[in-house]
C-alpha cells in the first residue's frame, strides 16, 4: 500500500509540473503575440502612407495633364484664328494687287482707243472707196474693243454740260461761253474713263469762263 501511495504522489507531482510548464509556455506565447501586434501595426502605417502618397501624386499628375490639354486647346484656337486672319489679309492683298494690275493694263489700252477714235473722226466724204473699207474695218475693231472694256467695267465719263470736278476732269483751257455757266465743261478734248467707282483716266476738257 505504501508503494502505491508513493506512485500516486509522484504521478500527481509530474502532472503538476507538466501543468506549470504548459502555463509558462502559454504565457510566453501570449507575450510574443502582444509584442508582435505593435510591430505589425507599425508595418501597416508606412504602407498606408505610401498608398496616400501615390494617390496624391496621381491626382497631381492628372491636374497637370488637364492644364496641359487646356493650354494646347487655347494654342490651337489661337492658331486657327491667326490662320483665318492671315487668309483674309492675303485675300484682300491679292484683290488689291489684281485691281492695281487691272487698272494699269487698262490705262495702257486707252491710248489705243484714242487712236481708233481719231482715225474714225476723218470725214467720210474725203475718203476713197478703198479707205472707206479700211475705216469700216477700223470701226468694227473699235466697237469690239469698247465691248471688251465695258465688260471689264470701263465706262466713259459724261463730261460736257457738267460742272467741273477735279476728280473726273482735267481742265486744260478756259473759254468764254454764252451757252454754259461758269466752270461748266464745254468740250472734251480727250475722253475720260471710270473703272467702277475709280477714275481710270480723267477727261481732258475745256471749261466755261464768264468773266
């Protein structure tokens, strides 16, 4: 019996020691877990900061991109407006140049018209039959030339009986006249012409003078 009791005591003693060892081991595990939690929290904080920094950088990049796009649009619109103004300006300059060239060409044609008119002023009764045929040909060419000039907008200045106007008339002589008032055109020495509203060549005229 005494041996059995001793065995029971030893067994209880072993069980108590095992329990104490297990308790100590659990305490160590709990302590390690408690120490690990702050470390994990400390590791989570930099990750969150990095994520926020990435979001901020992406937002900044987006704003910069939007500003760049807006600037590009404004530059494009300005270029379009500048190009439209350039086209209008060059079109106007081309029109002005063409009008100047046209006037110069027509001004050079007018002396030819004068020569035709002088040739046609020869009295018909002083012409031979051959010369009459020649003059008839001249007259036909003259009419064709005047038709072309009219199509280009060239018209004669109506001068006789009109008050002298330096914009349309070039006075080369003043003559006494009972028929016309003072400073009225009494005779045209050389025809004047208009091209639209511009004077292609002023009429060379005599002006009445009633002293």
